[in-house]
C-alpha cells in the first residue's frame, strides 16, 4: 500500500528529552534518510498539544513520491526531571529499594530466564551502589573496626559521607549511575502506582491518542515505543480500545517496539494492570505488533517474545525481527556506540546509513505502509532504486 499521509505517535523511554530535543534528534535521523534515499525533507516546529505532548509536520519528497507525516511526541521528560532534581541521598535510597524489590519478588529470575543480557544492565548500577555503600560504611566506622575510640567517628563519618558523594559523582556520572537509579525508582513507582504524575500522564496520553485517531485523515498510524516507551504506548492503545474500539479499526494501526523494556515492568507480580493491557492489545485489538531486537544492546530483552513470556496467546503472532546494527549504520557510528551501552541502545532511533530492512526514516516518512515493510519487504531494503524512485512493480 502506498502511503501519502501518516500519523506517527512517538513514545520515548526514560529520557529527559523535551519535545524540541526529540525534534532535533529525529531530524538528524531524517538527514541520514535523505542521504540514503536521495530525498528532501521539510519539517515544521513542535507545536505543544498537551503535557509533554507536541506535534511537528514533516513533508518528504522523493524522486517520484511524496509523503506527509504528523510526528507526535509523547514523553515524560518533565516528570523525569523531577526525579533527577532530588537530593543524592534520596536518589540513592530509592534506587536501592527498587533493586531489592526486583530481587525479593523473584522478578530478577524472570529476567534471567528470558534474557540474561538484560541482567547485566540490571545488576551493574546496583553492584556499584553496593560498592559505594561498603566503602562509605567502612571509612565511617573504621575507628570501631580498628579499636580506636568512638570520638574518632566525629571526623570519619563526615569524611565517609563526602567520599560516598564523590564516588556517586565520579565515576558515577560517567556511567549514568544516578540516572539509572532514577530509572529504576520510576519503574518501581509505575509498578506500585505511587507517582500521581505518571498516572495523570497515562490518562493524558490515552485521551490525546483517541483525539488524534478521531481527527486524523492519515492512511496509516504507526505508534513507536522505544525502550520503556513501549509501556505507555501499550497502555494508551489498551485504554483507547476499551473506550472506543472503533478508533483502532478505522485504518491500519501498528506498534513498532524498538529495544523494548516492557518486560522490565510486566514481569513484576504487582504489574497485573500492564499484563492485562498487553493481553488486550495482543488478543482483542487489531493493532499489528512488530518487535525489533539486537544482540549488541543489553538494555532490552533480546530473543524474547513478550506475549509468550507473559503467557498470552495473541490473536495473531507478534512480528519479531532480530537485527544487526553493524548492517544498518556506518562502521564509525557502530564503533563509537560499542564504547557506550546507552549510545548502543539509541541506535534503534538513528537513521539507517546502509540500505536494509530496519530503517527508522522509512518507517516514519517513507512511501510504503509499515505493515508491508515488516512483512513483504522484511528480508531486504524497501523497493526504491538507486535514484530513490519507487520501483513500479512493488
């Protein structure tokens, strides 16, 4: 199916990127798309439409095709800014509580059974937290261990606290230590429904998505969930289905789950609501669910099937594609990403530099329907010739 107009709903994960920053990042990806496919792109500004919700209009012209994309960003950067603004002790403590919660509820073992690589991502910030805790306690209580008088605690305890704070800042900041503790603290708040802001944002997303679907004249709707963004994406789709299922039947609606961390929350015993949302999307709604995974990214559940992992039998099989970033991006970009797990995780959102089936630019602003790209053309690049013209036989 040729696409002239597309509505893209973009759910970012645990990122402090406000809509204008997301616009800048996507336009960098769009530049790769233009270079690869000899296209031209014009993009308008992000126009605010709700709490951390904004839309920009993208017009793309190829050699013999044109598309218009309404790119709508749904995020929680303002909420995540509040997590980062807390004092060091609070961030440290809530992160450790989240870690213990994952261990004591058996959630970690579900992680391990499903994707051991994700366990590396889960464990290392908490291993660093335990190391910092032991160093702080050891220095603070050293006089007692060494047999000196308790009066020495007057200087060792302040020294220990200062040293602990220093370790949190360095090497902590260089390896996203506090950021990841906040990430897990926010995930724990989602699981236990402790943060009213997250609950209010869920309602705002569902209401806005319903209105977008109601008023859009697009040929198709592509809902993108990257990392933890898959969680609010699934929640919003399920909420719309419950309130007005016809909105998801009017035109093709697809969920593109890239580097999904859905199971990070859904595996917790208390996350019954999210598991029900996944069931609704998989079993009841007509939404096409396509999952993309890669072996080099530890920040998602590689080789997993979210429906099977949660014991859900979908009405149709989820499309699960395993990709290799080195076949999508240049050797230079890939080499730089290998030095930083977070950059590797973000390669899902970068524009393709090599013609291949996984092309974020093609999904967002190309002339082909997303469903066709992940089914008919999933073994090769989209059918554009060397000049970027649509191959007529396609």
